[in-house]
C-alpha cells in the first residue's frame, strides 16, 4: 500500500502524456544505437512496465514513481541512464540526470529538444554525440533518440541517423492510419495506452 505522500506526489506530477508505452522494437533500436554495453552500470528511472529495463543487463537499477521509488531521490552514480522520460517535467528531469551519470540515452519528442535545453545541457558538460530521428506510428510527433555524454568539450562530429518505422502499429502490426480500404483493420492504440484496439 502506498503512502498518502507518494500518492500525492504521483497526482501532482504525473500527466496523461507522461505515461508512454515504448514499443519493444523502439527499445531494440535505442539500445543498439546508443552504445551501452553489458557490464556498465545503468539506471532506468521511469521503468513503467519494464520495456527498457527488462532488456538491460546487470548491474542495473530502476526508479518508478508508482512504486514509490522517485528518480529525484536517487543519488547513486551510474555510467548510463536510459529511459523514455516524462515530458511534463523534462527540465527538472534533465537537471537531475546531469548529476548522477556520465552518459544518457533518452527518447524525446522533436519539439521538446529546444535550443535552450541544449544550451543548458552543454553548460552542465553534456553534449549530444548521437541522434536518431524517427516517427513512431501512433505517437504525436517525430521523435529523437539522443545519446549525450559528459565531455570536456563539444565533439567535432555528431552521428546522425534516421529510421522509417512505417505506419503499422509496432505492437500488433495492423495499420495505424493512412492505409484505406473497407477490409483494413486499423489499430487505434495511442502512445499512452497499454493495449491495442480496433
């Protein structure tokens, strides 16, 4: 049973668009792209149902606000943080990230990666070293997978890639839209839903 304090913390902080279910295919792309290696200490600070966490190797740890394990109370140093962060508190999330890791890999909406956020990131000694642009079917906007590292100076080159994930649901394989025809069953699952429906 959760305490009233934890419940209030969740109620005040969590917004509907903060609970996003990352498709397994996107997790695989993320982990293959970021350069994380087995044996490196890693934190998944927004575990949710474990889409990312379950694919990480030991030593690994997690936070999950719904279990009363708050990321903002986590202060152990780790090599990596890998997650799909809550967008409503992104600035605060980044600020804490800078204090406890050497590298992080985040899924972030294209419109959330602003020049101001990059400037603050750089002032904290972190620089984007890799970026992957994609459009995840049924998600609101194009998405970046960014890899940032704590460095002495800005890197001369950034690895940039893009992947077209098409317009079929990455969970059930049914079209998410765009394909027409009376016999086509469209998946209406949204990013913040845990099950497909038609």
